């Protein structure tokens, strides 16, 4: 699987949401003999499901005890999700459905049972509903397909929406009172995405990222969680709420659904994919449902707190998600210590990425929120940071990138202080020619002040033998030194600051070039192939060592960098001087070689 999804990721998350619905002719809620169980269920084959069958669904709407819902089968939609992937169209009923106003997100995976051969058999799990919600209709993923997840499952192309044949739509319209037009398509509805540690603007950024990618999530401020198992966790049962966590700690992000069944120490849930990666690693958690929230914009959804760790999610397939109960998975820790220099307030935080592709977005969110809550404001400022990114590569070898730099922002110092690290982690982890994993990110120091301090490069002067003058071109011979003066204008105090630099032209120089002077805060790029791609066309493909070296050589934000480039040979000389604040802006002077 390509790892370049990274933070596009949110982050690459293809969570598919479900809902529940009910039908008045089915048994009233609470009257069925079905009770939550952690035993392997008897499976009712799809060919044993008939139109008009009545049964019971289990789903939690408050606390941890599942409620029962009535079910009536309206028909079967063949090849709806993919080849040989059918869904059962059903109508659900009962007080719980009435109170929720129809479908609600978070019932994904709610098991549905029908009486057959003298026992309640698992026929499927709620996984689809009408677009827009507010209906009692649901599409069920057959239990046979979900049972296959215990053997690893299969990957097929999936439809995000399902066309309903006119004859079946007419039957659905007759039972619900809706028009055939309204019933023409069923879709995987939104799923609740619990996100802890996010301020209101952090949550808005997350939802905006979700919306940009067209992902069916409803993000809400949730509770934090840990992968550390409690001594005596509750047994997971069919119908219990099920949380699949991509991260834990300060920033805990988990999708909320329902457990379909438990068998031989394994659990199956959701009835549809979460990230649809096939093999995966996430953390299984219990969840405590607070209520079903009626939302006129997104539709009703389950509001829940993330509970104790219960195991490791290992499969993320078309028919649902599955994992092993017991030990918690190991993640990639992100730690940070942020200090507000104006108030002397310091906070140390920790989050852990369980789902690897989520790490770049988690790194940004963790640091962004730790700065926000420590300085307790939004606005301009300056900061200094030290960070280390560690990881592994092919054959188990390890790598490390350590960097110190400064930032200054006239608008939002929280955002500008953390963006570089998140992008760096994404690019490194997204390298495709090796199996690269980021195993930890440590920020031992991130100091912030409200004072906005920055130098802007206003002019670049050249020494003409008697004084510094402004020129578009400079003439010099091989072996000579070019003397420069950068005139910096501080935004945080009056006056200007002169910084003198010099670059030496190589003895073997044969072609013209140019001199670039820029501040580290202007994003100086250290790869010559970026400036002269036509002269690097014959070079070997970028290696991870070269990529890592490029980041290691990046000048810090408070550096003033002078570089000499000669055509045909790339960068030939470089001078770096550190200042007491971030330096922004840049200038270029042409170089004409004297023969």
C-alpha cells in the first residue's frame, strides 16, 4: 500500500458510516429472546433470508447495555456493494428508533437476528441507510461475509452508494410512506469520530479536512484513552459499542460503531470498512454511550466516551473490521514540552499513533493543541523548537533526524510553530522506494512568546572595491571572493542591521551562475536539483539517504544563507550566519565570470 497518503490522510481515512431503522410490524423492542453474548453465533445463510421475516437487532443507545429493535426484511439487493456482495434491505422499529428520529450514525455493525430452527441466528449487521438520514430503512451486510473476516477477508472494489431497483423501491415506499424518488439510493452514512484534546478551532480544522476529502465522518469533542489494559476489562459482547482508535493519549481519535459478534477471542464490527487498508493496526476499545444526538445537519449520531483498551484491530475489509481481543498494540509516541515564556507556564503532553498512516496528521494536531492550551490565546508571536524524528527502514535499520529552528508569525504562532515538523514527518514516512516507518517524534523544547520578532531582507549589496553598492550582476574571476552585505530591517524595533558575507568562486569555474541570499524563514531549499532540474535528469533516483540529508541540511529559520550556484555544477559555495530572530525574504544577483 502506498504510504504517500500521509496527512492527506486524515488524514487517507475512508470511514463508512451506518445507521439503524425499524418497522412497526416487527417485534416490539425488548420482547425478543436475543440477549448480548460473547459466544460464537449461529449464522443464518443469506439464502435463508426471506422477504417479510421479522427479527431483532441489538444496539447501545445509552451506557453499555444494548437495546433491542424490531426488524422486518423488505428484500435483498444483489451485487449491491460489489460482485457477489449483496445487502439485505430492512425496516426497523421500536421506541429507540422513534426517539432518535430514524437512522443514527454509530449503529454500524449492530447485529440482526432471525429465529430459525428453534434458535436465534445472526443474519447480518446494519451498515447502510438512506442518504441524509431521518429514515427507518437500513441495509444489512450479510453475516456470511462478516464471518469470513475471521479468515482474513478479501479485498474488492466497493460502491459508496447503492442503486435500489424500482420494484424494491416500490415495496420500501409502501412500507415507509416515502416516495420512490427518495428511495432510489442507499449509502453508507456518516460515522461518529470521537476526537479528544482538540479545542473548538482544532475540531473545526479536523472537520474541514474531512469535508475537503469527502469523508463521511461526524467529528465531535470526545474523551482521551490509553492502550494500557485495565486489570479486569469488561467482556465484549454482540451489540456492545465498539471503538476503533487510530490514536490514543492527549489526542485520541476513534471511530464509533457496534460489535457484530465475538468468537474464539476475536471480534467483528461495523459491517463496512473503516480505512479499508486490508491488514491494519488499530486499537480496540470499549465505549460508554452518552446519548443519541439529534442533529438536523448531519443526522442523528451516537455520542460516546472511549473506554478501556480491549485488543488489537488487524483487519479492515469491505464487510467490516476485525481484531484480536487481549493485548494492546504498540504505537508511535509523540511527546512535547511547550513553555509560554510570558507566563512561565509549561505543559508536557503525549499522544500515540496506533494507525501508522495517521501519524503526520496526529503530529500536527498534538503539537498544535499543546501550544494552544499552554499559551491560552490565538495570535502573533515567536517560538523556538527542538525536535527529533526517529524511524526504521528496510532490513530493520534505524534512522534519526534532529533539528533546531525558530519561527515568527504575525497571525498564528501555534500553527506556524508545528507545520514544518508535520510536513517533514509526512514526506519521510511517505518515501515509496523503501518501507519507512516513523517510530517516534520527540519535541523536548518548544518555547513561545507573544513578541513578534523577525528580520526582513530589504537589500543585497556588493563590494565594488571601495564601498557596498546595489547591482543586478557582479563580475568576478575564478578563485576570487565576492563580498556581500545584506541589509536587514527588523519588524520589532527601529533601524536596520547589516550582515557581511563572502563567497569564493572555485578555481575551476567555467560557466556563469548566480548568488542567492535568503533567510531561513523564507524556506531555503537545499537540493540543487530543485533549482536546476534539467541538469539532474541523468542522476540516479532519489534515495532515502539523500532525502534525509536534504532535511538535515535545511538552514534554521534564524539563519541568513548565501549560496553560489554555477551552471553545470550546481551549488559550489555556501555561507550561513545565525541571527537572534527569524530572517525572511531573499534576493538574487547574477554572476558573470571574467575570463
